[in-house]
C-alpha cells in the first residue's frame, strides 16, 4: 500500500495540469461564443 504514497504527488501534478487546461478551454469557448455572436449580427 505504500506505493500509493508515491503516486499521490504525481496525481496532484496531473490534477493541477488538468485544472489549468480546463481554465484555458473555458476562455477559448467564451472567445468563440463572442465571435459567433459577432458573425450573427453581421
């Protein structure tokens, strides 16, 4: 069971990276939504 203690920091790093990717993806989606609205209004 002690191998779980070695995996925890690695899992934490992956969780931080995934969280960062989700934030970036949300920003990109908001930008695309704005572009779609702009194109609809033309």
